[in-house]
């Protein structure tokens, strides 16, 4: 397969990520500090928010001021877990799709979040371009990325325990489909796409097991919270949040009553698609995109 047109995807299908990493993984600290950063960056309310890499919906309740939320993930089983948590209603639209081929019309969303997702993107600029296209011109995009320029990697590099330099601008793939990025590179990519970075927060200053074991979590979260603003000046933490303003030129219909009007064909980009009950039909290329148990599936055409 052509790698450029079809970048490899990190798939969480059938993974117990939510329970092993978040619920029993000793990650209350990370969850707590992310919640604070999100609260500081994302406008409290709005119409239509796109949650990219929503997983099992860990963050979704933090967007409750939005009239409608589209949860997107490549893994259907993660979305099923999110559905169990949030229920099926008009407020939530569940979409299984590939970020490199987003199935939404241009200029649709007034807000988007992408947290712990870019970390798995082999072609990050291509993913970010897709996000820009589906956002309204003055949309708010909250992006979290894993920072290669963190204190731990600097120390390891100086001690000779790490071969790659945390100071160079290219992303580093430290494990298969796991990438850390230089903050300057992210800023450049966002700028090239017409986004304006309005705010930068550093997060997880104290992500060290000895601190997490010895200091009570609420206290550690409070310390982190009091330092996040320093991200405006330097970014040496393993996780960085940016608030970027921008989007595509066009302005979509916003929060329309019918979620069907949100979609375009990820194959030929035609819109609108036709509702056939158990699938959406693209009248242009004739591909069928399945709908099953309240989840729209745009990963592969349905061959019924
Ligand atoms: Zn089509």
C-alpha cells in the first residue's frame, strides 16, 4: 500500500486501554491535570464539537456545554464502550473513521479536541490538515501532544542513555506508532495551516512514579495546575496543550438537526450521502457506509 496516501493507523480495537491504562493504571494525576488544562482552554459552550480519538469517552463529559458532540475513533469497540458510558441520544454522534480521511463536510465544527492522539500519527501534518478543513473559520482547536523536549529526555540524552536528541525538530518514533514532537514543529505546522496559537499550557510536570507514589494526588494536581501557565514561555513537560484558532474558509451549516447532513463520502468527498436505513449511500461513487447499533462506520465501504 502507498504509505503516503494511506498512513499506518494505530488501532485500539479490542483493547482494554480504558480499564488498564486509566481505571487501574494509577493515572488519576494525568487525568486530573488534563481536566484542568481543558477547562482553561476550551470555551465553556458552543454548538458542535468534534472529539478526535474519543476512545471510551473519558473526556466527553467535560464538553457538556456543547449542544452536540461527535465522538470519532478508529476503533468500534472503544466507541461501544463510550456508548455504554454516555448512552444513545441526539446529543452524541458516534463515528468510526480514519483521521486521515475525515467523513465530514468542510467548515462544520465550531470546536475540536485531539488529546493523546497525535502521539500515534505517522503523518501528523496530514491529520492536522483534515482537522482544519472540517472546522469553521474561527473555530477553537485544542491539541495535546507528547513533547520530545521534556526534562526527562534531556537528562537521559546528556547521560548518554538515549540516542535521539530532544532538541532536534523532527518527530521521534520511540516505539512503533508512538511519536513525540518538538513544540516548535507543532507551532510551525499549525501556522502553515492558518491556525493561530492563542495559548500554550504545559501539563504533567510531575509525571514521575516516585512523586506519584509519595505525594497525595490532589496535592500533585494542585502543584501542576499552578505551573501550567509557564507553558507560554517554555515547554519542558511530557505533555503540552495548545489552543489554536482557525479552520477552513467556508462555514458549514453548524449544528443542524439531522446528523446526516454532517457527512461526506471519505472516498470521493461527495456530499450529501443518502440514508438507506442500515447504511449511507454515496450517490457519486456508489460506496456504502454502514450504520450499526448507532455507530456510523466510515473505515471501509460496506460490501453488502
Ligand atoms: Zn463517494
